[in-house]
C-alpha cells in the first residue's frame, strides 16, 4: 500500500450523497456498436470510421474510470490497496474471458467456427500476450472471432504498471494539474516512439496498432482527464451547456472527423491515436456534465445503459457469433441483425450467471466508501 497526503474531498465522498456518473455506460454501448458494425461490414457504415476507433474509446474510458477510482481511494483513505486493486481487476476480467475462450476453443475443435486450432496461439491468449504474438506470428491457430482479445492484453499490461506510477505521483505530492502534465508528457513520448518505429525502424503498422507500448497513450489521455478537470468530481453538472461548452464539444467532433477522413497510412499509425485522444476529451466532458443535452440523451437511454453494462461480454462474444451466423445463415441480409441479437442474449446470460456474482465479490474489495455508483459497479 502507498500512503499519500489527504487532498480535498470531491463531491460524493466523506458522507455526502454518492456522485453518479452519467453517460459512461452509453459511451460503452456506442463504442461496442462501432466495433460490431466495423466487423459486420454493413454497407451503410462509413469506411472512414474504423472498428478500431471503438477500441480507442474503450481504452480512454478504462483509463478514466480506473484513475477516478484510484483518486477517490487516495482522497478518502490516503493509500492505495494494491492487493485489492489487482483482485478486483482479476475478478472483473478473467471469469468471463476464460469462459468465452474455452467455448471458442471447443467450437473451433468441433468445426463449428472453422479455422485452425494451435496450442501456442491459444496459450498466448490465455497468458495475455496475444497482442505481441499477433505481431510476430499473425492470427494463425487462434479460434476465429477471438483475435479481438489483443485489446484485453493491452489493458492488462497497463494495469500492471499504472497503479504504481500513480502512487509515485501521489507520493511526490503533485497536484492534479501536475499529474495531468506528466500523463500528457508520457502521451507525447509514446507518439515519438511510434514515429521512431515507423520512420526509423521500419516497423509494420500492426506493430503500432497492436502493441501495448504504442497504445498506452489512449488510456493515459483518459487518466489525465480523471486527475484534473474531472467532469464527475471537479466540474458542476448542468442541464444545458453554455456557448463555450458547445464550442468545446464541436471542436472535439471536428478533431475526430479529421482523424477519420485523413487516410494516410503513416498518419493513421503514428498521429491518429494522439489526435483521437485529444478529440475524445471534450466528448467525455460534455457527456458527463450535460447528460440531458442533445445527443447525450441517447447515451442515457435505459437500453443503452443496459448494453453498456454487458459491453465486456458483448466484446468477447460478438465476433465469434458473427462468424457462426455467417457460416450457417442462408440470408446474408439478416446476418448482422441476427448476430447482434444473439450476442446480446449470450452476453446477458454471461452477465447474470458469471459477471454479476463476481461483481458482488469485487464490491467487498472496494476501498471507496462513497464512490460514484456507476464507477464502483462498472469500472473495467
């Protein structure tokens, strides 16, 4: 455990009402839809908006939620319980992951999924280094539909190092603004590393897309939002944004659209993740601060909140379900909708039978007594 100085308590702690964080489940659901529609290959989806952007949003959200939890824990208890942090992560990620991976292996061996099954490739997935395995060996031998698990490896590698980094910054008594500056500097360093890999070392685009050391900045941008100017802890929530708030939001949309439309391969694997991280900043701030305004209403619909709550299982199963439906359906026009419905049904079962029971165990390991309800329950 790391001891740290007490900082001013945010709204929602020290006996006050818990602070609910709106829109985040909706953002998760929207991110999943980006990934799903990209994999489904539906003709009306713009080619310029890749499924990979959905993963980038997931990364940003993960960094934001994890850091918000750690910040609250430090502010309320002056320390981080590393043991409980990692137990919470394991209870959140591993039970659904190993269940779905085992089913995928069984379906591949039984010929339902097709493709090949090779133990070294599956071992890379089970041991959480499949992103680097994919760079060196491609997806050969992995059950079809499980290649997307590379992003879980990136997140787990991040979880291994980030709590210690945050604890060091807290121990150094850096303010939230100073911590944000450190995270931005690390984001810049990752960008420079991508540029070196592409322009100097001649690395493949898969190297910069899949590797943990070249994608950590997507989570660090979310971390930087959590420590300073956090819309859930530091900024007042309002029903309607002011002119400056709307301009900030429009600027974020413009930055994201520019990152989609500029199709240079070199840009996409170097500057793209940095540009998108900056563009997501105002999107997240606006979504959390103004949940009843404009498009943010959609993010807070009950259906979107529910999909956000099961989004992890949806991510695990969706591509596999798509492949099975495509192999066995005689009507291609209904493949996408049918696969989506089946994925939701399967993910709902996983949520109620696996995820929710383990969520109860995670709550016992949570050191934030008055954490925002959705953060404490839905952190990833």
